[in-house]
C-alpha cells in the first residue's frame, strides 16, 4: 500500500459538517497558509469551495514550498466507517503527483 495514497486529513470539530456533506470521492485543493499562527508551513485543504482541514504538520513542511500560490489539486475520499470509528480519521488524501520538497 502506497502511504502517499492514504494521507489522513487533520480536521477538528469545526470542519466535520463540511466533511459529512462531501461525496465519497472528491477533488481537493491544497493551499499554503503562511499566516497560520500555529504552523508557518500549514497547508490547508479545500473541497467544494470550503476549508475542510489541514495536512498533518509533520507532512506540511515537505509540501508547503512546492505548492504554487493558487494551490494544487489532489484526490480525496471519505474514510471507511471502520477507520472513522477506530481512528477518528474522516478523510484520506492521495498526494501522489503533488509536488514535494523531499
């Protein structure tokens, strides 16, 4: 299993209603958020025109500098019910093809 094809989204309670409205598979846009006061290399994730969460902080620094100002698209999907119940992960992203700074 390719770990880049199953990257969990970091999303708090503020985003759960937005995530629940998404179809099982969807296009997501990754955008740099340099003014984020908690993480200077934050990468926000948008779907259907709304922010639904962030890349995990341990990964965002690898992608932040390589993402163009207008963002980059990737595929997203809702996590299976078993994953949501066992881990709390609601969304998985496929970052294959997304520019990265090794």
